């Protein structure tokens, strides 16, 4: 029968060997595995973000093309003002065109200002104060609010009197977008 002897030096050397093995091989290997997994996850997240960006870029490109065609179609309907022509006259003609169709009392038509957008486009703003029945005023407002020809109601105030409930006074700030030739 072999006798097992307990030698403190041999056990100590084995313990030191195990600790050194763990310190310099096993623990760094686990850290390397963890770092590699984190790196893989980070790269996968980056890849997912890049794929989403590519998809978004393609979507934006198609939307840009659609917008460009729609914008070009919209610009085709804008009024053209010659270089020497006054934009206030164009604005007043537009207002007169809309007001002539209805039986309303015009209290005031005042062209205010021109705002230059760029070399090709400008906006002219003005105020119109009219009095009439509700349906005619609402129809006029509907005609003023026509984006396809560059018209927009910027501000609107409706006032009515209790003595004449079927009539209303409308104070409209109307803007007209036009092209310069």
C-alpha cells in the first residue's frame, strides 16, 4: 500500500502553479472572450445602423425625386412678374380677380410689402378688409387659399355684430408667391 504523505512544499508549489496559471492564462483568456463578444456586438450594432442609414438614404432619394417633380409642377402655375413690373399691381390684380366674383363690400385693399426669396422668386403680402355674408366670405377665403398658384391666407380675423348676425367683417392678410422673369 502506498502511503500518501502530505508535504507542504509540494502542495504550496502546486498552489502557486495553479494561481500563476489562472493569473496569466485563464483570467486573460476569459477577459479576451468577453472583449471579443462586446466587440462583435458593437460591430453588429454599427452594421445595423449602417443598413438603416442606407435604407433611409434610398427612401430620402426617392422622396427628393418625387418632391422635385411635384415642386416643378407647382412652380409652373405661379404668376410671372416682369423685371420692371410692380409686384403690388400683381397682388392687387389677384385680389380683384377673387373679389369680382362675389357681392361683398370692400373696405380696404392695402398692399404691404414684397419679400425677396431669391433671384427667381418673391412673395408679396397685403391686407384686405371686406364685409359680406358668411358663405361669400368663406368662399373668398377658399379662393385666396390656393397653393397651386402660390396664394395663401397668412392671417385671418372674422368679426360679426350682434345687430347683423348674418354679415361678417373679414380682415385677411393674403400673400402671393410669384416668379421673376
